């Protein structure tokens, strides 16, 4: 132990940050504590907890942003957020569910687009067969 006086306040700050769910600050405080005392079990355990919570929080935010984008019809943004979440938590079902829903929405959008185009093409081809003296609009 190199500097107990410097380590203890950092441990307290890290634990306070963790309690406040400020995991980025907790990671920083526990990392600084470990830089002063690389064998400090309390700092190591705190850093491990903060890393895990930070990753979980980031994943949850990405999934939440993905579903918000999906609900707003911003499918490219939704896919990007779900892929980000999947990269952070590859076995997490939330990101896969989101990606599945994006795929379904894209297929539905493509089907709707095709259905809307079909009547217009029929109208154009029918208009081309009007008798020569018929007024076209």
C-alpha cells in the first residue's frame, strides 16, 4: 500500500459515485485508487462493479434509444442503436428483439410502398389506352 491517505478518499468517492449511479466517475475514482495501491481489493471490486454497471447502463440506453427510434419510424437510427447494444451485450435478448422488429418494420414498409405503387401504375397504363378524343388530366 503506497498512499492510504490518498486511497481512502478515492474509495469513498468511488462508492458515493456508484450509489449515485454515476458509473463513469466511479470507474475514474476506483482506477485512481488502484494507481496508488494496485493490490487494493476494495478498489478492484469497486472498479469491477462500476465497469459492469456502466456497461449495463450504456446497453440499456442504447436499447431504449432503439425502441424510441423504432416507435418514431426512424428505422435506420433504431437499427444503429440496437446494433450498438448488441455489440456491448452480444447475448442480450433485448437488442435481438429490437433488430427483429426493425426487420419486420422494413418489410412492412417495403410491402406498403409496393402496394401504393401498384394502383398508380395501373392508372398510368389505363390512361395510355384512352380514346384519342378523351381529355386527359
